[in-house]
C-alpha cells in the first residue's frame, strides 16, 4: 500500500518536472532555431539574387569591352590606312616632274603631250595592289584629266566635291569618304559605282597652289576589308556609313538587302550595295510589311545617335536596317566625315548570356533548397531533442 502510494507520487513528480517549464524551454529553443533557419533562407536568396545581378553585370561589361575593342581596332586601322593613302597622294603631288608637267599643261593646253607623260609617270609608280584611278583639276574646279576616261577634260567638280576642292586650294590634303561618281564629277549618270578620293595640292616652284591631284579607290578593297576583320561571329557585321545614313562599305548582308529591296546595285566583287540605314519598324525577313517606302522610315537607333556626332553602345537591343533586333556599338569619325558601327544579333547576345544566367539561377536554387533542408533538419532535430528530454525526465 505504502509502496504503491510512493510510486504514484514519484510519477506525478516526474510529470511535473517534464512540464511545463522543460516543455517551454524546448519550445523556445525550437522557435529560435526555426527563426534562424528562415532568416538563413532569406539571406541565401538575397545573396543569390545579388550574385546573379553582379555576374550578369560583369558579363555585360565584358560584352561592352569586346564591342569597344573591336570598334577601336577598326577605327585605328582605318585611320592608319587613310593617313598612309594621304601620304601617298602628297608624295606624288610634290613630285617635281609631275609639277612641271601639270604647269606645262596649264600653260599650253590640250595636245602638248604633257597628259600622256603624266599618265606614264603615275602608272610607273603604282606599287599598291589596289587599282587606283587618278585625276587632276585646276583652281576653278575643272578637271584637266580623269584616268578612267581621258575624254573628261573640261568636266567640273560636282556639288558634293566643292567644299573639298576649296580645302585643297587652301593647301590642305583631304580625304573624301566613299561617294557616287555623279557627286564627284558633273555630267555622269547616277551610276552605282562609288569611289574613295584622296586629294593633295600641286604647287608651282614658288609654292602657290595651281591644281589638285586626286587618287580614287573602290571602297570594296582595303576600306571594306579592314572593317570586315572586326566582325563578331557569324551574325555580326561591321560597316561604314555617311552622314546621310548611306551604307558606304561592304556588308555581310548584301544579298539579303538586295533581296528585300533595300539596296541599289549588286553584290558583285566591285560594287557596294548602297542602302539607307533606316528602321523599317519590324523584322522584314520575318514577313513584316511596312506601310511606307524606305525613304520615309526613321533612322535606326544607332544612326540617329551617330548623326549627332555621338558614340554609343546598346546591349538592350534595337532594330537594324533589316528590322532584326541587334546589339551594337558605333562611332562618328569627324575628321573623316563618316561613321562606323559593329552590330551583332541580339539573339546571339542572349545565347551567350543564357547559360551563365541559368547556371547562376541554378546555383541560387540549390542554395535555397539546401537552406530548406537545414530548416527541416532543425525542426526534426528539435523535436527529437524534445522527445529525448522527456524520456530522460521519465527515466529519472
């Protein structure tokens, strides 16, 4: 009887010890662990989002650096080439024999044999692989001779050439960016053939400017090849354009531009497919049909900026001449009065960044899952500790 009463009192005493104070302690500890685990998940998610943003910013910076580097290479190479061509035309313009022949022709007029001697002189000095046409005009802008057609005596410089003529007569060497022949010389039909022109003053023995020597080259040669060397991948294009937005170099998409009716000329080996760089408002290759002709389309994002004399980079995407979304970088070269641009398919850019973005997001997801497992483990261990504590209390 006494032993039975003693056992009952002991059991009640153990239950009293197990609760509520011990239960409160375990519950408080478990609550703290749960809060800590939830905070950890939030911190891991925040860190993952920050890391994802930081990584994508770094990728964007690398793409920008790549575009800028390619653009710098093109600009530097073109500048060096133009300067070397200007040096060449200056060299010949300062040749004493050439000067004497030009001066003799100006005094005597046609038929004195000086033009034939000039032709022999210049032809003997051609060492470059690129075929050059040459011409000479006097102070009034009348052409004395044009190598491509020796019947052109008496033709005058066209409107687009007037300002360059004035600079040469002031003693400057000038570079004329690719332009149609009809804008260089009066009397030609608006043919598709384009020329780059380098001009230098011819001076008499007293140093007075008496004429100008012009060397002409087709822009499909070194000019376009320098730009093509900076193309990015299979979807990238590097090209030059004038202040009116006319394409003045070869383009990777010449055949496509011709097929879409955006270009004049042909994609032949010595022809530049002259196309206006305009925004059609949609992807023409995907079947978009503009309601207005190309002349009424606004300039592309790149061209609108370049025409203001600006340089820029756009990775967010804008429509190119075909209406395809591209990323690009551009620069206006004021010293030469034309611009250059590098454009690459925006889908290509996405293709580069997508695996990186997915990898970062996957890592972030894995971290969140691990944090969730930690939370689950914390709750499970907390419950296990509670059960163990209760068993200990009963055992005592």
